[in-house]
C-alpha cells in the first residue's frame, strides 16, 4: 500500500539528541520528491512547533515547517479547551513543564493558579523541583483534574536513554495515588487530534517510529498502520516478544520505499 500521509517520530527516528541519523534526511527528501504529506508526531513538550522545525532544519538539514509539527502540548491545549461547558477563560490550571507546554496551554486563555486550579498538567520539566511536585500533588488532592502529557519513561539522546516525561508524571501519580489522563503517544488522543487538525484520513496514514511502546502502540490504538525503524529504543528482541507486531519493520529509513 502507498500511504498518503506519514506521521513521523523525532527522537530515535529523525535524530538521536544532537546526533544526526543520515538515513532520516534521505527518507524525508524522498517524501518531498514524491509530494507526499508528512507531519512530525512527537512526544516532545519542551519546545514549540517552531523550535522543533528550526532544530530539524538548521541542525539536521531535514525539511520541516512549524505547521508540520504535532505535539502533546497542542493536543493537551485542545483537550483542555473542550473540558468545560463554558469559556475556558473562566477556569485555571497549574502546569509543570517547559515553555513549549506552558505556551500552548496558557495560549487557550486559561488562567494560572498554583493553589486551587481546575486542572493540573504535568510534562517534562528540566528544572523540576520538590516545590513544583508539592503544588501539583496538593492541587490534585483538592480535586484538580490530572493530565499527563505523555508516558515516555526515557528519551534517547546522544548520551543514552535519559528520563522522560513519564518519569516526572509517575512521581505525581505516586504522591496522589491517582493515574493521569495521558494525551501523547501511545494514546490515540494525539492521533485523533492530528487527523482533525491536519485533515488527513487515518486509514491512508502511516505512523513511523523507533519505540514500540509509544509510536507503534499509538498507531495500533488509533487503527493506523505502523513502520518500526531500528535506530532508537526498540530492538529485534523487544519486537519478538510482542503479540501485535508493527505493520512494517526496517533497519533504517533509507530502506523504505515511499
């Protein structure tokens, strides 16, 4: 089957931290040459879509525009806007996360409230402190709705597998004895958001990624075909253990015929 839309992961698929994956540029160049639509479906909440696109273009020579980037930050903001029966500006949130998440969430018009918010949103925060965990925990204990951006326990970068958003969120889950409502991969929420926002048909789309537990499961959960590339997290041994296999598998993306 020739796919009309590609949803592509970043870390471990397009690059490893600051390290280039040369085959990724070949893959994107092939998509552009054939005029095939593609979007970067990332679990990165720390950067804005423009920052993500700039990193791809400037540091990895991969053609990308901000409107081609879909993040859990954008999907979470859309979810928050639809949470309430009235105007979102009448409500408040506390957010643990970086600028990419905060700019998307507070861009909805929802107010900042550290003590008694309607919703607490937790994502990856490079400067997370006990005080932030404390505020989040107390607010959720008071009844705030608990959203986690994505469940990634680790992120692949040039140094190895470092802690991801899921590691931060799990601490709040432990302290509150509550599970977060997750938005990013592997949940189908982010895929449904992408399909609506970018107006593509999931039946003719392909989810491309290196991590079975996030990228591939997201495709499976949303009934979207999947392509696993062995340049990041998941290994052949990992996939051998899975009952539901990826639709396709390749060693590197230059081996894939678009």
